[in-house]
C-alpha cells in the first residue's frame, strides 16, 4: 500500500511520466522479450481521501511501483480503491485496456505483474477483456502469464472484519479496531469501503472464478506489516495483510501455514499444513517467511526465498530458480545430520522482485 503523503514526494518527477499517459517505460522495458503491464493493489488513502481525477489515480499507480517495477514495465492498469471491481474499477481498467490494444503492446504477448488486490482485479479482467475489446472491434490482449506478488485473489479476513465493524462496531474491542484501521486507514462506515467489499473472503472467492488458460505464478511472503497488529486476525500464516491461503492460490479459505504440504515458509523439509488444492493454473513458485506484504514488490532484503513449484516451463516462460538443499542441526542436537532445508542460494542478499526479474528475464 502507498500513502498519499508518500505519493506527494514524487509529484515533480511524475510530470514527464504523466505526459505519456499510462505508458510507464521505454521500448526496452521488457521481461523475457515481452512487454510488462503492472496492476497495483489496494490504496488505503482512496477511502479517506478519494482521488479527484483519474490523473491522480495514475500518479498513485506510478508511485506504487517506483521502487522496482516502474522502470521495467511498458504500461500500467491503474484503478481507484474507493470503487468496486465490477463497477468503477472495471470501467477505469477498460479504458486502459483499450489503449493498450490500440497501441499493439501485447501483439507479441504481455506479462502481467500484479500486487495484492491487483490479483483479484486482474482475474476479473482476464475473464472479460476479450469480450469487451472484441465488442468494439479491437484485438484482445495476448497475455503470456501473470506474476502475482502477495496476491489477494482469495480475499483477506481483515476485509471481513472491516465490513463487520462498518455495520456493527458495538462489540469489537480496541485491538480489533486498530488492526482494521491499520488495514483500511479509516474507521469503517457503510458506503465508504470501496474495494474492501470485494476483498471479503467469500466475495473474492466468488468473483470471476472460471478457469482460464493464463498461468498465475504466485510469490508469497510471511513477514509482518503494521508492527504485527493485524496478524492475530488473519487465518493461518500471512504477510500482515494477505493470508497464505490467498497468496498461494488455495481453493479454500481455510488457514494454512505454507504453499506446500512438505516445506515450511522457512524452507524446512517436513510435514506442514499446506493447501488442500490450488486454483486451476495457479503455481506457487517462491515463498519467504520474512518478507512483508509490500516487501514482495519492493526492495526489502535479508529474507531467504524458498522454491515450491520450480524447474518447469509454461508456454514461453521458463521457471528455473536456483535451489540448494542443506542440513542444519539445532544447538542441542549432538548427533545426526539435523533438519533438511531448501532455499534459493543468496536470496537473502537481494529482494524478491529482483530475484524474479533476473531469473525470468532469460
């Protein structure tokens, strides 16, 4: 998430970028020879201070990706979080889809990069974009794959709480209300929750769920956000905003501890509470116990990444993250090899986005 205070720091630098409308990079802003399109996540400031114009929405979208992905993308799909996915958000997104189609940016296939709620928005767009564009005689976008960072397509229990408080806050204790306010930025009120309505777990999991041919590559964090005050209210492990069941692409909203039933978020090879099933064409590729919700897309370092689904090809995408296994004994273990671990070697020396870009940019 990006605050409006953070956005304002970039206003001067954005003047040139805004002149180019939604186009975010140069002709060389590609990944594996394909143009990249960014779809950002929930912007809490849109609830407390709704954007006055679409130019302000675009400015926020650019700021959101500035740490890493902005210079590596050719276009963005920006949207205001005070709207609903099937309403204003879809209308805003469609105008940008039209421009991308008219410019032919996806004639050689594009790669989408989404963060958080951008995962849910993208799922809705993928289900509808061909029909929308063909109705105007435009070519549907050719999408190779989607790289989903901390994907909220399965919703979050924080949204469930926020909507409950909006309609009946009489019994909720102080800690619960503080966690919800950290997530939304406001004291929840009916009619002012925007896309938080769509992030409720049951709502999100019933929105645009038809299987499609676009692979969704999932990248998952398990660190803290907001000083950890939100964690007690999210099912299973989480990154402070999005539960692991959502980020991994699990078919059930039941709390889980890892994207794998045999590897923990920390990389320990052992039986663990993994997903009972995954949505069609969803592939949890990397997970990291320490990286936060925003850190998955930013420049947060010092966190080991753990490969889950690795060494495979989908269409023109080769997923081949380096990996190594090693054994580690606890201080009290006096004999034996210790516990087995798996990791991406050196991943704690870089951020997850750089690791993704370097590996997939073959």
